[in-house]
């Protein structure tokens, strides 16, 4: 297995909305989910190819997806240890309905304001490290030119690619180590490590169409995805010293649970 380590520099606070969630309480994951990083890298690849980034549309019957192909597995991006990271909670005004536009006017009459107060969380991080793996070294080498590019990341936020490693070869080993990524909860339960210092989150992975083919990341063709499948995961935050005894793809520094790669690729028996 080969891995790309992608260093990202956020330009502002970010929100990666936890779903399902409250309409009035917008909570964020403290990391970039795998699907979010996949969409981000696909759009950066399209920028490199001088293609227009697809617009985001709401409430369409069959919206297109633009992601990395299924043979290039996005595993998310995570705050770097020994750099500042934290979740800031604040309040912000929002609209009560989609056709409410008073909040954006220069002059607002008090009796027509009709604002709605949200509790909103932002992830603040100096640096993020993203991981992408593939059995194909040549497929990963195509991303060597995305350094310096950036685009929107998550519900709120923007990040620039600071550095892209050369493909790193990882070996499959069972060791005790701190995971570099999230870990499927089923794998932690099976190992007996599930209470060992991790936080628990609900996440989603892609449900690939049965007719899907591996779309080129640098093309403008949409991805063959039918929807999303939920799963539960454990996350070891940067300040945690906890380790988990699992099967990893590893080189001694990067430790990626094989169960996560299998799950995102569609193998349910982790």
C-alpha cells in the first residue's frame, strides 16, 4: 500500500458539520472527515487541470458528486500534534427560512428582522495533515503538482496545500501505536481498545454505484455515487497519548488502520 501525506494550511476557522444534528446547534468534527477531504482534493485536482469547479446546489433530485475515484482512498485530515487546535463555540444570526434575505441588507427595520440565533462551532487549527492511500503508486504521483493550490474546505473554511509527500510505501503489521487517522469502532471493539482514550463520532462513507468506474481525478466527470452509509468511529485527539493494538498500514511513523481503508472501500467486515 502507498500513502500520500498532504500538509494543509487553513486560512480561517472551519466547520465540518456533525450530522445528524440540531438545526440551531451547529457542531463541528475536530478533524476533516474522509469524504470532505476527498471532495476537496478532487476540486483542487480540477483546478490544476484548469477545469471549472462544480457549483454546490441544494435540494436537487439527483445532485452530482465530485470525489476521488474509489481506488484512491481519502482517510481525512487531522490537526498536527504540537500546534494549536481547538473548537470555538459562539453565536451567530441566521435566517428563519430560505427565502429570508433581510439579514443581508444594509438597513434593517426592527419589526422585519426575524433573525434566528444559532450556536455555532468552529475548528481552529494551525496545520492539518491529510492521508490518501492507494495500491497504485503512479495514481498518487499525479498529485505531486497540487502544492500551493486551495479551495473551500467543509461547510465553513478554506485551506491551501502546503506540501505533498512522495508516495510512501506502508507495510501491513499488527502493532501497538497511536492511530494517525480515525478508527472504525467495530475494530476497536474487537481489539478491546475502545475505551482507551478516544472520542466517538458518527460519520459517513460513500456508497459507490454498482456500475461505477474509476473516474480520473483531473477530469470534469462526476463520480458514480448513490449516497452515503453511516458508521461509528473512534478519534484519538492530538493531545492524547493513548495507543491501540491493531493491524495497521505503517512505516513506523504513519499508522493507518487497515480496517478504515477496508471500510471506506466498501468492505463491511473490518
